[in-house]
C-alpha cells in the first residue's frame, strides 16, 4: 500500500487522481439544480453504516463513485443561489487552488522548521489584516480554526491581563445578541456563572451603551473587575454592528479589555464602500475575523488579532522538542546566533500545536483578486440584503425585524387572518422544515423575543432579488398549507 503515499506516486498518477476528483466535484457544482436533495437521516444512514471500512476499494475511481453516493449527491451546496441559511459562503477559485496546494504539501504552521515560507506568509497576512483594522505597529495575531477559538483566545488574554488571583470577581460584558462562544469561553476559562453580563440591545439589535455604562459602574461599585467588553461587528442573527466608538470610550474609562468579534463583519475591512461601518474597531485590544465567512474562503480560515503583540505570551508554552526556551536563558549560545536571525515559531502565540497552512488560501485570493475584488463581492451581498429588506417591508405577508447593516434578513410569516402567535410560530417552523425537506431552498431560523422567526443569510453574490422573491413564495405556500390543515382540524 506504500504506492498510495504521495512520495511514492508519480507526477502523472497524482495528477490523474486529483484531476478526476476535481472534475467530479466541478460537474456536481455545475449541474446541481437545487441546494439540497432533501435526503433524510433515515434514508442515508444505512448506506453509510453498511460500508466495511476494513475492506478498501483499492482504486481512487471506485472510491469516488462511492463518495458520490454517500456524500456528493446529497451534500448541501452553499454555492447555490437559493442557499440562504447559515453563515456559509461560496468560495472563490483562488482559495480552492490554495487549498489544493496546502493539503498536498501538508506544512504544519506551529514551528519554523516545519513551514519556513508558510510562517512568513501567515505573518504577512496578519500584518495586513491588523493594518486594515488600524491596530498600530505593535499589533500581532495568529490564524485559528474559527471564531469560537479566536474569541476564546482573546478572552484568555483578557483574563491574564486583568492580573488577579480572584477570578470570581471578573466580569465580561456583551450584548444579548452576541455569539454564544462568549459564554462558552467564560466557562472554559473557569470563571463564575455570573461572569458574563448580558446587556440589552436597541431596536436595531445593537448593544445599548447606556446600559453598558450603568453595569460597568455597578461592577466597580460592588468591587468586581471589568475584565472585558465584547462588542460584536456583525451579530449572527441580525448582522448588527455594536456602537464601537462609544464602547471603546467606556472600555478605556473603566480599564476593561475591548474585544471586537468581527467574525461576520470582517468583510467590511476590504469593502470599497462600507469600511466606515467598522469605525472604532481600531481601538480594540483584540479582534476576531473569520475569512471563511465574508472573505469567501473555504473552512477553516480565521484569525485573532491583538493590539499589543506582548499579550500573546499568555498562550506560550515551551516544549524542549518543539520550541525550547532561548538557549541564552540556560547559559548556552542562543540558537538564532547559530542559524542567523530569530526563529519565528507561531506555536508561541497559538492555542493549537499542529496547525494547517490555512493562510495560503487567503494569500492566493489576494494575489489573484486583490482586496477590492473580495470587498466588492461582500458589497454585492450587502446591497442584495437591502433590496431584500425593501421587498419584505412591502410584503403584507411578512414582518421583518431590522433593516440590515450587513447581509442578514430576519423575518416572520404573519397571515392576516390568524392572530394566535403560537400557531404562527408553528407555521413558520413548519415552513422552514418543509422547505428544507423539499430541497428547493435552505433558510435558517431563530427566535426573536421568544417568537419563531426565519432568516436569510445572504453570502452568495449569485443570489438575486428574484431568488429571494421565489423563496418567500415557497415559504408562504408551506405556511399556508400548515395553517389550512390545522385551522380545519381546530374547527
């Protein structure tokens, strides 16, 4: 079986295998007529369970035939213009090229001696992103697996910078619309149940800064420590951007670490027309960005950026086999004096050890398309969301929650003749499930003030206003069917 190792494979056989796989996926992408087939767990699970993993097929073509049956045929295709569900984006071709290269070479970005140029490319992209944010010359950061890890690392740094041996006194302030990873991070960091203070939002679902000021004052009065304020630049449900300048002023006044979760809104950093929506982010102590959302990169591609590179020391751990302490510390000639120059080990600032060269995807994207090209795509979906909001606001069948700042629309089917909110909740939930089961479109759902709502997350520049209108008609049809059946039964 050694012939399957890449180093034992001829260039021609490698090219043939990869080309066949790429062609099959490309054909699927080109011929997919709807985002999902509607297959159920009960239908697909027996097929996969029946595969004997101890009996290899021995042939790439046969394995691809099988893969088509168990995955490709029934995958949820984010590139389809009627996939309007979660924060998943279609990916740009230069990033796919980068993915193919990084997977084949298989560099690990934890140490210089496993990555060399890969380390420098990642560092260059961190500098580029920090520059777009405006964090200053002392900024640094590292690529991560996603926004949850980035938020966790940022709050770890904030906890350590608080410099207290009484963690039960620490408080994290964030809005009620922020990402759940804030609460999850607090738990992982060993903070108390009351550590996260959830603040109310205004009618646009943005953090209310007067409430933040009041809670910070109460925190100080009660002897607690304001460890961090987490502002969100693009909430998951609404795409709302918290008032960053006002939050920055309060963070400075009360000595709190300011973290901006821009996992969704980071696409504005490249926007030719909307960068001003992130004004104030330059005051942050740390920032989360998810390139695999609004930079149209394949999963995973995320980063955490910090204003002061020195704070990343809180994630450093030295292992003798990997990144030993500088030899000068133990009375020996420093290794960098022997090798020439300092040794840039990215593991010194990461929560991960082995780490993919995910930065290459963004590098290839910027080198082929440029920042304006990526930002222009994000502008398109933001403009589409505005057009969708206009359509929803003028449609008597629907109630839309907020005018979008980014590319998310949250709305609810509200039939004129039905007044029971619980029945309308069930109709909206049914419509979403029925639509998914049909495979004709995919939408997301959430709750707003305890009521069931639907959500369009628009991250595909190929989606049109006509697609939105067609999906709204499908939703209304399913909801009306449900209401018709249930009202008949009720009577």
